């Protein structure tokens, strides 16, 4: 289990629905645009965080479908932005660039490297905007493996919150 700050929350947000998501196609590192439903989800997520002025840090994948949302949350919360390739979705063998696909172990290692690199910043209320696979790995690494089963689908109408009080981590789901 990775150790993070004593009294804080980490909000885990999946990017809004895209056309590839709507068609149930894996996206990996490929670019895709929000659907009409995705733009409604975008507005709900931004609205939720606009009311939370305790957010100090936003961490985001560098892929456009995520970065667009993270920048808007940062703007509305006056939070510091951290953009990193380490929060990208796993690049699947059937997605482009095909020569750069990852094994699941390489993907897991990349997420662990993110946590280790930014551990010192994850001591204040933070938002991590990313992808379903990344969210599952973060929950597994920060909370514990048994919590992972509850989050398999990472639905877009929920925000996962890891709350730390002293040495106890709790995983909550907030409905949007």
C-alpha cells in the first residue's frame, strides 16, 4: 500500500464519454472527441468541482480527452496543474500507435512510478483526471486490492474519492 498524506481526499475522475467509448472500441492513446452525452458529463463534473475550493492540485493525463476536462477544473478551482504521460490509459495492442502497445505489467509499473514521483504533492486535497484503467490501478495501489472489485466498470456518473484520516484509507463513490 502506498502512503499518502494524513488528512486529505483524492478525487479520481474518469474523462467524459467519447465517440470511441460510445462505440465500445478501446481507445488507448488515440484521439477521440466527446459525444453530446460526454459534454453533459463534462459540465456536471466541472460544476461539482467549482463548488469545492479546497482542491489544491490537479493531476492529468496528457491525452486531449482528459486534459480538456482537467484544465477546466483547474481554472474553476484555481488549482495547480500537473500534466503527465504517466496517467495515460494503457495503450492496447489494437490501438495506435501499434508499435508502442504496453503489457499490463508495464502499465502497472507506470502508474506506480506516477504515485512515487508525486507522493509529496498528494498530501493536500487533489483531483486526478484520467482513464478507467488508471483509476482501477490507483485504487488498487493506494487503497488495497480487495476494493478493486467494486470499481471494475469505473462508471462516468461517479467520482471515486479516497479519503485518508490518519492511517485509514476509505474509498467512496459520489454520484453526479
